[in-house]
């Protein structure tokens, strides 16, 4: 689950990231009382099995029932975990175009959601996912770690070193680019134990989001970023 758009009379459209269809819209009638509400199936990054998913019109789907393979109680109830979940859901929703499946990216997000619920240390999981997302989408830069002579900035849109000042979000300084390039392809467990200061982690997160959006869609601001940065402040 990525987001919910609510309408009158208890009807909503869920934006759901599926392995087979990619991002789709699902029409649902929301429960307002009792067990359906308490389960909060429509929270961002909810992991769901959608039973009898079927298309009803255009790119709009319907399903008979949704089941949780994992309770996700900690993700729902603990504010920092919920903030990570909201950010990850927004990144996918605002980065991936809704016209094709992305199975490797889906698998990476599913694994991240499981870790977010189960692991005690979760403050770097959003960075771990973004690094894996670059690899999953086949976007790992083929560039040297340090700039060649005469090259002073790294162009994120072209994924290569070039000359000129590092002005604007599309360009990284030599030091930032070296850090960005060094972390590519790093396994999740290694990222989680590396001594990465919070300011460096935050820069890496935004750089990865911008890099993915430059190559998959178009740059968009992450509305949930300020909340996540605040709740994970070291």
C-alpha cells in the first residue's frame, strides 16, 4: 500500500504497488467501525495479499479481501517506524511510473517492510532500500570512485564525472560523489553497521531519491521527508 485517496460515502482509491502490474489504483469501500478499522489495512507500506484482484475499468481494480501476511503492529504504532514507512511509500509512488511492473523493486520494498517491522535497528533502512533500488533498476553508475583529472563534479542525470562547479541538485561535489559511488552495490547488512553520521546519511538519502527520479520519472519533492528527518535525528 502506498497511499489512500478518500472520497465521500466511505469510498476510497488505494494506490497499491503490486509485483505483477506495478502501481495500480484499487477502488474500495472503507470500513469505519469495528475490526476492519482497527486492522488499518490501508496504512502506508502495509503488506497485503489482495484476494481475487481484478480490473473493473481502465486502470482501476477491485479486490474481494485483503489479508496481512505480517501483523506490522510496530510499524503502525511506533511513530519513527511509521515515518520510515510513509517516506518509503511516497518515494515509490512519486518515483515509479505507473505503466509497467518492477518486480525487483517490489521485492526490495517487501523485504524492507519486513525488516522495518521485525528489526530493532531501523534508522538506515530507507537508505538501504534506496541503494538496493538503484541496483534493482539497473542504474548503478559505471564511474570511478574519484574524479579523473580536470573533472570536479558528478552529473547525476548522466551518471558520470564532468568539469564544472557542483551547482544545483543534479550535480554532486567530488567528496559527495565519492561517498555516493562507494555505497553503490553495498549489501543491506553492511550499510546498517557502517559508521555513517546522520548528516551524511541524510544527504545520501536525498541524492539517491533525486538520482532515481532523474532516471525513472522526474524530480519531485518528498513531503514526508521533513517528518522523517526530525524523528530520526541523532
